[in-house]
C-alpha cells in the first residue's frame, strides 16, 4: 500500500494549518504515501488511488462528488462535529492504510433531472430537497412508479438515501436506515397535514415530483448544492445503486456511531449496557 498516490480535499481553508491535519500528512508521508492537495478534478495527479476528505460531513459530500467524477474511493477523516460520513479519527488513518485494514463499500446515490437549475442530471449522496421560496404553503404531488400519492401540503419535500437517513431526513422525522439498506425515504418538511408520515420505498422506484405554488420559483438542494428552480418544474428522481466507492476502516460500526454521535439509547436505564 505505501507508494500509493493519495489526494486529499479540504473545503475549509482554516484546516490547512491545523496541527491535526499537519500531523496526519506527516504520518502518511513517513509511511511512504505520495499525498497531494486537490480542489478540482484537474488537480488530481494521474495514478491517484484514493481521495481523502478532511473535515466534516459537508466536506465529505463535496469530496464524494469529486470522487464519483474520477471513479476514486473516498475516505472521510473527521475534523468536524458529528461525522457520520467523515467518521474516522485522524490518528487511525495512516496505520489502517499501511496495514490495508479497510474495505471499499458501495453506496447508492440519487439522480435528479427535469429542471433548469444546472447542466444536466445531478447526483446527491444524502438527499434531494425542494422547498418553498416565499411565505405561501407548497402543494407537492408525488408519483412512485406512476402511482400518485396524496398531495403533500408542507414547506417542502425531501427524498433521501439510506446514507442520508441520519441527515436532513432525520430532522424531518424520517426513519434511521442502515447504510447498506436499498431504500429511499420520501419525507415532507414541516407538513400541514396531521395524517402524513415519511414513506420508505425500494431504491428501484422511480419518483416524479411536481408542485402547486403561488410563487414562480422554489428552492432546491442536492446535498450541499443549492439552486433556484421554476415552480412549474417536474423533477424525476432515481437511485443510482453503488455509485460511490466509500472506504471503511476496520472497526467501523454504524450502531456504535449512533450511540456516540446521536446519544441513541441515552436513557439512565441503559447506562450499563
């Protein structure tokens, strides 16, 4: 594994001189890795075998888009806060790479098309969300495999992957899914219906979304990228299974991450478990 070319991506420039970052880079260099900073796909040296994301989950989402473009596996190194995607401690990385104590897992992504906010279809790892721009309530019509759901009246709607179940979907009341679950979550944001709940559908489903709005424009987000779209847009959403190569270090445990980061089971009766 040493002599392998690694690239690393930092979104927050304040981290570039962080002692933890400098220490990790020194450890990687001492272990024989050729490490280069990158910002765009043009920066990535030929023969690079892995992309490292230094930061939090927002940085990981940007790095993941770059990794998919280049067909590189991406490893998240946590210099942020919660860190579900960037889950690994800096001090664990160099030894794990040297000893090949990692696996490469495939994570599904979402593809959205049918609006005028970007050049062609766009991919998202966590979620796609559309929300009202003004004060008026938004009506959202959804079809799943051409079968219409009752209209949602809400501030917005999101479609999330299982990877994104601990992100915005969680705040909207969606379920937590194990990351390798092949499902999509459809969840209204601040619904004005008392009898609607998030819906889990297979990731093979095709989802079509259209709107009833008094406004001319809506806001749309794909992970951490935002657009303004016409309210007349009709958006098609499909899963792209296995689109992302995600590096998991040995010992990674999603259930333990829930306990540590979201205090899952934080009940005095569970203190000895």
